[in-house]
C-alpha cells in the first residue's frame, strides 16, 4: 500500500489510466477481429482510425498498429450482393 499521499494519488491515477487503456485495447482487438472476419470498407476505416489513435496515445506500439493496418489492407473487400 502507498505510504505517502502523493503515492496514493499516483495509484488512483494509474488505476484510472489502466482501465481506460484496457478498454481502448479491447475495442481495437474486437474491431480488428470483426474487420478480418467481414472486411467492409466502413469497418476497415474505423479500425484504421482506432489503431492510429491507440498508437498516438501510446496504448499500442506504433509498429504493431502499422502491422495490423497492413494486415487489414491486404484483405479483399466483401462484395455487395446485387
């Protein structure tokens, strides 16, 4: 347990940040999974945006975000039914 008040505040801050980071990382993973299963232009665009945001906020490593974006770019888009 933290001894000083500043350590207690830091612990609370870290818990809040951890929760936000885990939430965003979970959103990224689920959106990438959806995009790989059914690659539509809209899902891929949303995944790109979320990956860029996660890399910019240091939630994902920039190289990992680039790797996932490259993986999504290689997927063939699903054709619309007539």
